[in-house]
C-alpha cells in the first residue's frame, strides 16, 4: 500500500507543478494583452481568465491539496517522522522546509490570480517571468533532496542551487535583451 500511496503522491506533485509552471505564463499573456488594441485586449483577457480559472481550480488547487494529504500519509506510513530530527532525516527536514516555501509560493500565485481576475495587473511581464522560475528552483531543490538524501553535501547543494539561480536569472535577462532588439 505504501508504494501506491507514494506513486499517487508523485503523480499529484507532477500535476501540481504543471499548474505552477503554466499559471504564471497565463499571467504574463494576460498582462501583455494590455498592449493590444482595446477590442483584442478584451477578448484575450476574457479567454485567459477562463483558462486561469480552469487551471487553478480544476488542476492546481486539487493537486496541491492531494499532494499535501498523500505526502503526509506517505511520511507517516513510512515512519519517516521518527528520523525527522535525526542525522539521517536531515534531508527530509530540509525538503519539508522547501515544501513549506513552495506552498507560500502557491499562495502568492493565488493572490496574483485573484488580482488579474479582477482586472488588476500589478506586475510587469518581466517581473512575472522572474516569478515564474521560482517553481523551477523549488522543484530542483526538492527532487535533489528526495533522491540524493543524506549523500548530498549541504555546501555543494546550496552552491549548486545558487549557481542554477544565477544562470536562470542571466538567461531571463538575455531573453529580455533579445526580445527588445527584435521589437525595437
């Protein structure tokens, strides 16, 4: 039974992340629709609003809830809570800290979603592009901790994550420069 629960947990992690990856893209598209002529802007924003609602309430939220329920069940069924504060469970403790921050990120997307549904576009598309990549950072950190576990050096793990973040931010800036050159 444990392995079935674990498999379901992983499935809902994947669907949750699908929503976390695509939702900010929809925010970006809805924001950029603001530069279109009024008739086109209205049509695009209405369509993006429908897409956002379906994705957020139909996939992302249910997956986040099921991920939490199944993850807790897997941890308790596997008796992982016994080693949580021991040396061999340090990886799990750090992973759970990242998971808490991932849920905070989820709530931040919910806040942006509510704003955009009301027609408030408080962020630029560039800011949303940067925010879009936060889920990628969490995904890498959580997967590395879950797979490599205590074999990972804390120093090398943090160093690798920082290098990845720097590369990601650099890639976003390069993309912005290329996009500005194409449009200008």
